[in-house]
């Protein structure tokens, strides 16, 4: 974080400053900000966030022992560390992030990119950050820090030398993206797709459209909207952008796209794509598995080139990326038994894309094995969407369908109903039982996809299988 005095931070937060250990209002702090006391180092700022199972106020002492210079709290504590007492620490986190980013932006050359979409946010964020980091100091989220806590924590990592801030915006409810993007007013807003992810929480796909379009509305007037021309709902955000005086830069497969993939070839080692970027031809060899990640690469490329990065340089940097993120299409195992661990998140769209990738990368004499768990946050659409996945697995001729957990059982039932009744589809109540089966069932030449929402916990099963067949 940039250097600010304790009194300045208190004024920004509208809080009450309690100084300890010889501090005064003029004492400067500039360390990172975190809600996890275990990550605090000397000079850092600890935010005592109440949680579902515990309370950050219980760990202020630990933060002090680790050298915290300041604690932001909701009640004054006896611990010997300076504190700013506020009504709500999560609100205070947003207020501080808004102020810090505004100061850096006013003083330097900071450019801000916001990214949202039902799928692909984290991959696109990582790809874009990889391109921009060679241009200047770049701040981007760790893992999927895209909510009301994670996004401000990322914003607070900017310094006076930061040239690019790449923010990822998730949406737990309508208005969430508007709030998060409104903290920084991005110069570039990237919308990847509008799908069924979180549809249960929003009440349907049209509500999801309105939630994702909040990023375009929050992008600064006269800025840039980078939109997926192939997704009709994303394309329908163009009028919103035009109303705000924003330019629109399209990416996708359509001839209308300024950043376009004209030919894509998928293999077990990655994806090769022939591209047109503003009319110039390039070849991209992406080591990240899956045809769907080409769209994420196009989005990153569209944003980066709009910010002035030469297309050839941006493509060369994309080609250095080996995995999107841990547990996202992550290759594990060995050439004998290849495990693709993609169980950090799942939606109907990403589940379908992963299954298609599995089918595409499996060669003659090799066997496709799909290890599938539940997709969360689908609400009333859950039964129908799980049925669709089971149907798709059969239509793609996946040779072993292993379904895990009662919430995912409909995938198994649908696969059986569609013709997988001769042992191709099996069901297990939990991951341990599935592991016992897979440890003896898998054989040389198998290509195994492990795919579920994070809540299903199958990412750890994927890791275990990767270790077993390493």
C-alpha cells in the first residue's frame, strides 16, 4: 500500500483512532493489508473481519505479535497495537481501497482493467497480468480474490509505482459488481460471457445479464468496453457502452471481432490458434488446455493491445503461461495416466467445455474418464442442468463416467437413462469411495477429467489421483 498517516486513514474511514506503543496521528504506515493474521508481517495492516465461524478480533493479538502496525476493528481492544475503530470493517476496507487507488491514479500513470463474466475471469486475469507485467508494475488478484473482501485487498496492493491494476469482479448478488467496480472506475471493462453460473442466486439468466452489465456501466465515461462478440447477451451491452461514450473492442470468432480466432486446433499439449488482431495475422500456441481458453486469451489480448502492448509481444508472453491457475485445467499424473484437475469451479458452460476438451485431447487407443461432482448455485435450475451434463457426457462418448456426491446423482441417472447401463457410469457417495475405485480402475492410456464446483471438494481427489499416477 502507499504510505499514509494513521490520522489520514482514520479520516478516510470515518473512524476513531486509538494510538498505542508511542504512535501518533502522524505515524506513517505503508505495509500490505490483510484479513488473515497468519499472513501479517512487520508494518502491515490487519483488518479484523468477523467471519461465519470465527471473529478476526480474536486474532488481533496474533497480528500484533507478527508486527502489525495498525488494526482496523469494530470495537476497541486492549492489545498494544494502534487501532482505528469503525462501524463495519468490510465497508472500511472498501473505503480505504477507493481512496488509495484514487491517490495513485491522480499522481501517476495507473491504468485499471476490470474483468467479469460467468466463466473465465481468473484465467483471463492471469493471462492479462502476464502480458502487462513486462510493461510495468502490475497488481492482480491472488487466486480468485473477486468479492467484497478479496477485490479491495487486491486494490490496496497498489503503490506509487504501479502502472496496471487488473481487478476481477465476481457477483454474489445484483449490485455486487457495481459496488466493486465503482471503487476504482476501470479504464477498461472486459465482459467474457453471460452463462448459468450463479443463476440460482440471480433468478435466471436475464438477471445475470443485468448483473454482468454493471461492469460496463461502472467503467469510466470515455473508456473502453472489451466485449465477446459471440455471446449475444454480452454483445447486447454495446448500447450501454455507447451511452457512456466508451469505445467497444470486440473479441471472438466472428468476422466482426477486432481480435479474432480464425482456426483452432486442440491437443493434449495445448491449443494452437490462428489469430487476426486488427487485421494482422498471428499464430498463438497456448499451453493452457482447452479450446475455451482461447476466448480468454483473446479477451486478454484485446485489452492489452488497446493499452498499447504490441500484439506480437503480448502473444509471446501468453505462450509462456503453463496453467491457468491451480485446479483449473491443471495437468497432473504422467503420460501413462493423465489427470486434468479442473475442480475449483463449475457451471453448466464450464462443465461442457471441460468435457469437450477431454474428448478432443484423447487419441486412438486411449480412454476418456470423467470424474464429476455437483455444480453449485444453480437454484431451481440445478436438476435440469445436471441432467444436461449427464446427457452430454454420453453424447461425447465418454467411456467412464464417475459421478460423486448426492447433489450430482442426476448426472449418473441421466447417463444411465441415455444408454450408459453397462458399467460405463458409476456413482459414489463420497470422494474417498471414488478414489478407491479409481485407484484400481484407471489404466495406462486413460485421460481423466476431474470436474466440480469448489464446494464438492473434488479438487483434492484430483490431487490424490495426480500423485498416484505421477
